[in-house]
């Protein structure tokens, strides 16, 4: 059974709230940009890097869901 990955969704929400509203903007985020977002920790930054990889690989949908099938692809 698939469900929303709440941790990843929380990070996407924080990026949107920080003004990064397009895939292109998220793809171009640098460490300097990330340091400007209050309260991000190392785990959050790793999740953002995973999001950037998902955008590049065109698998954002899989990034946003939690399922055994998503882990296998």
C-alpha cells in the first residue's frame, strides 16, 4: 500500500515556503541557498539532494510516495 512520504513532503513544503516554487529553482539550489533556510539540518539537506536527483531522473512522484514498489524501482 502506497502512502505519502511525510518527511519528504515536509521538505517540499519548506522549500515552497522559502520561495523555491519550481523544479528548476530546486535543481539549482546551492549550499549557500540552503543555509539561508532557517532550521534545516543535515538530514534535511540530504533529503533535498535526493529531491534534486529525483527531479533530474524525472521520478519526483516516487520521491513523494512511500511504498515497497517505489523502493524497488
